[in-house]
């Protein structure tokens, strides 16, 4: 196993010259240090490339917010590089991890990066295109019930569908047992792109699941149809039923499990540690990656409103960015960074990161740090740029460090020095 220890003396140029051999430093040309609540709106953004569209934001700070820079010295360590296209990571109470790999395997990984053998008992996935074994989470009562929940693309008789399964991690840790498929985000579709998907617990013991728009123009319009689970966030019980209190329960021509609609390809779901709100990140069209604050029953606009254009260069729909009854993103990126997994930091190891949102960037090849004040983004930083990795998912471990996985097979631990 290769170990990579990269020490960043952020904001401390004098110390940087004293790094030991093999260490790297962050670039020292970044803007002046700012704190969470004193962001100067004239400070340059971390983004220096021209936008893909000429669209204007709905409000100041909705994109290209002022750059901030972490002042606490921190380090990232690659604990392993021997995973194969890891997609989702969940922390166990004892400090180990469960990690999904796209091709259909799930493995235990120790806190020091020792990768276990593939667990048996996982239903087959259709790993074609963007499908595979995707997001996962453990039960809040895992210590006593050992239950695991995951989403994946399932090949069915009439197409592929995003499914959610659950199972018990066996006592000998070799398998998932009593596995049942609890939910399918119907309808099925022949394509294999843009399934989402993450699965996380809410604070009431129910599950949020993100279900992507499946990409193609003929199917993605169902993101606007509350009677389809394409392009939705659904909220279900651990048995896969519509969760009590869902916004569309009892309404005609709707699915009772739908929680929010008008989504594209949602790789990011996380709960704000203070407010308890659900925050979501989705890969948009060219120039339209979004962060959204999710309200029950709300419509997030895709594919009617967007700040992006089609990858062909054509406008999306009628090229509008706002419409009554549709929610604006809290933040968007143009050009795109391809936001995947994300988490709020609620630890005490790096106090200036408290309640900041950390987002994995695939094409952007960094971890975006967003400072958020009163539900608005007030600063952005790019972390681990020099690693040149496609970051796929990030969580906070029980030791209050951040852990991130990359398409290149790495698991990083990120903590203060
Ligand atoms: Ca949107």
C-alpha cells in the first residue's frame, strides 16, 4: 500500500518553505485570508475561467463568491490507493468504513486503510454507463442492528431502475444477510446514465434517496411529473414505504414517496448539523451545477429552468433561469465542477470549518469548501487541488476528520496537523 502524506501549511508561507521532503504546499498566490462572516464581496472568486453561458445570477453571491482560505494548518493523507472506483463511503461507529465500488462490490476498510475482501450477498448491479453500486448509509442504531442501506442500478425486464436495498452486516463481517430490495424509483428506463444516487437518514428515522433524471430528453421531462420518481428526492421508511408526513400524500396523480422534484443528477445529500435542513447537490448541464436547500414539496426547476446550457451548446428548453413556483439554487457553478458527494463539517478539530459544506468535485478535481451563513454561500475554497483526483464522496468520521474517496481508488483522511 502506498502512503501519500501531503502537508499543507495553508496561509503560512514562511512555514511552507520548511516542509519535509515529499511534502507539497498549497499555492501561495491565493487571495487574502478572510473569516466566515467578514467576506469582502470584492475579493476574487476561486473560479478564473470564463462562464459557459451569459446568464446572470438571480442574486448576488449565487455564483463565483469570494474566495476564502483555511488558516488552520491541516494535512491530507491517502490511507489507501487500492480501491476500485469507489462510489460511496459510510463510517462505522468503531472508526472503520463501508465503501461501495461502482462495479458492484462493497468492502470494509479499516481506519488505517486496510481494504477487506468483497462482502457477499449484494444483489447484482447493472454497472453500465453511470450505473453501479452507488450511495450507502448505515442505520442510526447500527451498533445494535448492523443494518446497511444502499442504492444501485438494477437491470429489469423492461429497463434499468434505481433500487434501494437493505441488509444486515453479518457477525463474521463476510456478507450482508437477509438482503431485501425495499424500493424501486420507477419507471424503468433503457438508458444507463444519471441515476443519482445517495441514500441518507433524516432525523426521524426515514431515508432520503436521490433519483436522477436519466439524462435523455425524452425521460428527463418526468422530473416535472410528481407521478414519476425520475428526477426526484424521495423519502421512504426503512421498509420502502412512503414516509409519514410526505408533502404529496393524498394528492391525486402523485407518488406519495416524492419529497421534492425538478432535479437532474443528485450526487449530494446531507443534513445541516444545526438547522436539520436537507441540502442537495446536483450535476447540471454545461454551466449549471447546483447546490439546493430542499423544502418538502418544492420544485427545483429541471429541465425548465437552469443556469446551464446543453453539452451540445444548445439552450435547455426556452433558456430561462427563473420561473414562479420553482426554487432558485442557493449556489451554482459555471463552468461546472461536477459536484458529487458532500457533507457538512460539524467537528471541533478545525473550528473555522464548523458548519461549512464540503463537496467532492469530479471534473473539478478538488474538494470545494463553501462557507454558509444564514443559508447563503459567503465564501468558497478549493482543497486538495494538487492531488488531481476526481473526488467522489466525503463524510466526517467518528474522529471528526473528513474522509474522501476518489475515482482513482484513494481514500483520504483530512485533518488538522
Ligand atoms: Ca434547479
